């Protein structure tokens, strides 16, 4: 956080420290006496949800702005996909076969981070969900290129922690899925989707919907693994049914290798958001 202040007023950090050194009395021990911004129990009340939403939006935004990060490369994908050397631990044979995309994700992140390094780590910064599987591969590939990467973790009922390849200063943790999703896309220059499950599908369709409806500019939207995606989603059936338009099938591309994805991103021409939805 920035330490230079423009305000002539006493800063909150100093008052928090001073308040902790007051005499121990029934009054100072009372929860009512705590400074509101330093009172965790107060901040966790249901009525404070709007404030917590704002804080989760502000904290990562301020840190990334201070790091002068202007664009990111989003990597979504399954947490259960193992690296090839560990594919024998996969729960299914299909999952073991998908381990090849761990290496493609790692290589893609490495190639994009080499480009990011040319900008001082300001542009094309890899961002993942910060967990295992494809997410780990993305952060690991960035580290392979001696660059930084972002991890956007979320608190889940089961124990979890950021993977060890996320840049520590860019390792964030969220309570609200909605705010986390905003941070994935606020700086997105490209969106890549690797094979995955419910979480990946959610991220895929929410991001695609924003582009389809003109709420977001078109960016390279790349689905790694044509065979996987055409097996699990009948895209043509959606168009044939009329629930999407034929033009919507042009909003994304299938790729199978890291280099294919990099080439598409390199050649991409900026495209404005849609001003109408085809088929409506």
C-alpha cells in the first residue's frame, strides 16, 4: 500500500495503535468501544455486507493499480487436472488423459509472461483462480519465465490454500464469488478456458454472456481442447434450437496448443462491444 498521504488529518493506523494501548477498564473492554473499522465482529454483521463487497472490490484493485498492471490474460480450468507426472493419481482415465493440458497451460503462461516481462510486468499478466490443476500450471508457467502472476482464491468449506507459484504480493482471497469474477475480467485482454467442471463452466458461460450481450468488449476467447468441449457441450444444437444465434458461435475459438493461442492473441485486432444481439 502507498505510504504517502495528502490528508493533514491523523491517520487511521496510528489511532488504531493508540486505541490498543488505553487502560484496561470495563469500558475499554466493551465491544462498543472498539474503533468501527478495527472491529472484526462488527464488520462481519449482515448489515455490513455492502461495505464488505466494496472492500473486496477495492483492495485488489488498489494493489494492482499500484503495481501498474493494465492488462491480464485469464486462465480458467479444472482444479482436478494433474500434471503428467502425477496422472496415475487421477480419479478417472479421462482425467488422466487431460493431464496434457496441464503442460499446455504451463507453456502458454510461460510464453505470455515472456511478453509481459517486456512491459515490466504491467501487461499480459497471467491471472488464475490460485488453486491446483490448471490454475497451478498457469502460475507455474509465469514463474518459469521469471515473471509475476495473480491468484484469485476464494474461501471454500474444505481446506485449501493458494498454489506455491502465485506471486505472494498478488495472492488475493475472496468471500464473494461475484467480486472475484469482476476482478478476473476487469483487465482481461484474453480469456482462455481449459477443460474443467462446474466452476469452469460457470466462468465460461458468464464471461461469454458478457461478450454476447455487449456488456464487455470482444477479446480472444479460447477454448483449449476441441475434442473435450465438443463432447461435453453441443454448441451446434444451441444454434439449431435458436437459443443462441449462428453468429454467437464466432465469439470463441478452439485451440489445442499454447502456440496456437499465443498466435491468435498476437494477431487480435481490438473489437468494440456488440451494440445489438443477433437473432433478437
